[in-house]
């Protein structure tokens, strides 16, 4: 093995495209949210302009933001200009001799093997993480970012990632130092273990069903409160506990990190609870009472519809519908479709009413 291996950063000609794509993906949800509000007339363009005009940041916050942007750009230039030196003494991330970026030498890192605490190869992320005993100066090395410079070595320079990994393996670094258990668990591949693979597929099916059935349903629960949510909370918690037990049992046959078991159980419980809520509406349609047309009147606040039959639930509307209901006479009879389902839980079919409110908001 040579005195040292020297690796340099690969040149990415499309880095600006990736930055633009990342910025677009980051901003898209916010833009889509405001467009959705505008489409429902919940937010008018002049209101949005006024909100943006009223937003003011203190000078200190602006300076901190600018400093963060500048530091991030400087750090990127450093890592694209620095070289990675690996030998039997340690690993160093530093500038080549006489580099024009030498002024940024404070960003250089030097980790002797004698000062190393943990060395982890996260195969799933293709990252090597080195943690010194001091805890400071953590170094994360992405294999795909580096290529071998000293091609006269006995490593194959045709493939950069294996070269970098091979250099660490030849020094037996991963055998001499323990791995970071948290990083190893984070890199656990859910698609390779039979139990987690099956569970991941099941979660996907439940999410897909909840999404599709929510789009197709015309009815909704009368209230969004504890009495209506409790059955679905109980079902979600019960499912999570049973699933956690089964996962721990499967882990004895083939290892599954404890944190993954707990995380998957919690996620599955949440998804199952939501699916139970969506499916409960569908079950009420099939097994509950008939869908009846009941007589209602708006109240003085224009936010609630009160039934003539006191055994029926009140229909509550958000504030954005207030103008529509105020356009109705307080004595006017309003027809609402009501169904009494299992456990005495009511649900409404308000699709036609909501469409009418939407048309009213667009015209106003």
C-alpha cells in the first residue's frame, strides 16, 4: 500500500440544475397551498399582497440569514476544492499545497486513527462516518463524491466509490473501531427483511385505500370530537401493540433494529387509525340506518344548522361559509341528509351543500 491515498472531488456539471430542482421541490407545497386557498376564495390576491407587505424581519435576523447562506456557499466551495488524504496515520480533509483557497484552512479536518472513536459504513446511504473521541469534527464522506487521484496505486481507479471504501478496508478501520449504532439502524433496509417488507407493503395499501376512499366518499362524520374519534384511536393503539409484539418475535429469527420496530409500530398504528376512521364511514353506509332528509334552520351566528328534531346532531360549518348561510332567512327550511350509524354515531351527506357554497364564494 502506498504512503497515502489521495482522493479529489468529482466535478458535477449539473450542480446548478440540482439546486434549482431542490428549491422548486421545497417551495412547491407552499405555493400549492396558497393557490388552493385562492381557488376556494379563502384568500384573495390583495390579502396575500398585504400579508407579504406586513411581514418584516429584524435587521439581526436578516444578517444571520445572509451569514448562513454565505457560510453554506463557502463550505461547498471548500469541499469541492479540498482533497481527502488517507494513510496509516489518519484521514485528513485539506487543501492541496499552494491552493488559492488556503484562507479557508480553518475548515480543514484532521482525524488521527488514535483519536478515532467510531467508524461506520452506512451501505444504504453510501456514506462513511468518522467520529473522533472529542465528539467535535464529525466527518461524513459520501463515496460517490470522491475519485482516486494517485492512479499509480494498486487500487482500481476506474471506480471511485469502491476505491475509497477499499482504502478504509485495507486499513481494517471498520474492524478496529465500533460502528455508530444509530446510523446503522437508520440505514436498515426495510425491503430486505421479510417482516418489514410485508409490513411496508401493508402500510402502502392502507394509505392508498384511505386516500382513494376519501376522494370517493360523499358522507362525513357529524363531529370531529373524542366520542367519534375514540373507537379509531383504540383500534390504532391496539394494532400498534399487537404489531410490535409480532415484530419483536420476528426480530429473534432475523435481526430488526429496536428503533425500527418501535417506529414501524407507531406509524402502522397511526395509519391503521386513519384507515379505521375512513373505513368506519363506509361501514356505516353499508350497515347503518337509511340516509334521511331532515329539516334544519341556520342559527343567528350563521355558523351552525339547527335541526327541528332535537335528537339529530347540529351541523357545524367553518367561518368561510358564514356569508352564504347569512344569505338565508333564519326561518327558511334547509334540507340536510343524515344517517345514524353504528354506536349511535351520525354522519352527513353535505356534498351538494358544499358545492353550492363553493359556487357562492366564487361569485361573491
